[in-house]
C-alpha cells in the first residue's frame, strides 16, 4: 500500500501516517482531505468510489482504505 501512503503524504506531508492507527481521530485527515484522497484514488486505481462509501470509517487507516479500493473494484 505504498502508493496510498504516498498519496496521504502528498495531501498532508506534515504527518507520519505510518505511526497512526486512526487518521481521523489523530486529526491527520479532515473532510476536505478525504475528498482530495477520493479523487486521487479514483484516478490512480481507475475506480469510482460510491458517495455512500465516503465516510470517516473508510479512511481511518491504510487497511480501511485498502478495503474501500477493493470494494470499489480496484486491484492492489
């Protein structure tokens, strides 16, 4: 999931995402960051993330983002 990690670091370079177990609770991602990440994921993985899936729980950590990519038809 190095690709996703690079995207997160591009959006918020001031945070170390590898040391966080919950990006939302730790304040690493806000709603605008999530929308930016969704756009990057859609483009990079050639998917279309359903609007109903754009909830904080799907962006808490790398594993939840990975599951969202797979659910949206992407491959890792």
